[in-house]
C-alpha cells in the first residue's frame, strides 16, 4: 500500500497538528503510563503500565487484537492507534494517570503529528513521544533535533545505548518532556521505566486477553 492511497489519513494528521498544545497543561506528575505494542503474525500485543514516580507498578492492562493496517512510514498511527486506544480505555478512573509515554514520535514528524500526538489529542492527555529511531530532522550539536527550521525534538544518547528521540505529543512542552523522560530513566537503561516495562510485557505475550 502506498501513502497516496491514504490521503484521508494525511488530512487527519495535518488537521490535528493545528490543534496540538505544546506547553504544559498539568499541575502534578504522580502517575505515569507507558504503553507499547509488539507484533506476532497478524496479532498486536499491547501493554499499558502505570507507575508512580518511585517506579512502583500501580496498574497493568494487556490486550491482544488483530492487525488492521500494515506498517507505513509516517502513518504509524493507522497501525497502532486502534490497539493503543482500546487498551487505554480499559484503565479505570482510580488508575488514571497524569502523563502518557508512547513508543513513537510526537510533533517531531513530517506533518507535525506522529503517533504520540494523535493519541494524546484523542484522549486529551499530556503525552510524550519516545521514539527509537529518527523519522525526520537533523540532530544539532546540543542534541536538539531540528526539522523545517524548527526545534521539534531532542536526542538522548547514553554511553553504550542507542539513542532515543523525545518530542512533545500534546499538552506538554519539549523542555518538560525531556525532564520527565530523563528522571524516569534508570542508570544504564535506554527507556523510561514505565515504557520499558510495557515494552517487555508486550514482547512476552503472557496474560493477554
């Protein structure tokens, strides 16, 4: 499938990009949700994990579902948004969270609306994109990532680890996104703890419904 066959999806991204909020819209950070998906054959395994700032696990939801779309660069939200939103909807009010971490880009995207921005806008929550590869832009000497002459992201590169690329998704600034990710990443680890646990859960395929 070619991107031109999904012009409606491109339109959605462009429309949402004009409505995203990239300044801080929260009072506190006490519960953080990390969510990630792995795939096997035509099944998506999605895990969401909520922890507090001490890394204690507050809640976990694991859901498997059928893959509806292929992987299309720049249109990652088509493939992943369904399982992600379905999983997030199962978190009860008492397990609500203050910020969401997603394995994907936020505004660091050719249309300024990656997966983290799409999900953040859909659930109206502060959301941070934590991507494992760079989709667009160039990394400057100070590790900030510039695209279209605008600073949209930041590269975190630890010794012995592949880099991660941080960007604001929705209702949060890039500065605060970087601070939160760095605070939640343990020494010697590549990913912030809630997202790391969700990543491992999704790959284990145990206790999925």
